[in-house]
């Protein structure tokens, strides 16, 4: 019998599933944006980190999306103020911060 290994659970704000999922997938017709948001949430809040530095190609590979779909999703998420993106220079790997605008001050 294999021992049961403990794995931490990914905790999401209720808003992410109850409201944001339907908004991004149904209203905006951007399921890729929701997938990328969840991926970045896991890389930040799920890892108890303020930011995550991830290359576009890595997001694409880890989510199963095309690079173009990831680019489009990131553009949508920035426009919706759900993430912020910082780069030291134009060719640097971006640093993402996952925002939670439904919580004031976070």
C-alpha cells in the first residue's frame, strides 16, 4: 500500500470561481484568460509569493495554450487590471503580480 503524501491545496477567493470565471469565459469569451489567471494565481498566491517571473513560452507549455493565446490572455488581464506586468528591459522575462481588485487595497 502506497503512503498518502500530503500536498498543499490551492486556495482561491470565492470571487474567482463565482464571478470572474463566468465573466472571463462567458462575457469576454476568453477562457484562455481565466486559465492564465489561475496559472499565475498558483505561481503567486498559491506559492505565498508577491510576484512570479515566468517566460511566455513557459506559461504556454504549462497551460497547454499557444503562445499567441497566452499573449492575448495577458493583454486582456492587464486591461481588466487583474494582473500587472513589470520588466527590467524590453527583452527581460516579465514579472507578474496577480491583483485582486474586488478586495480593496490588495
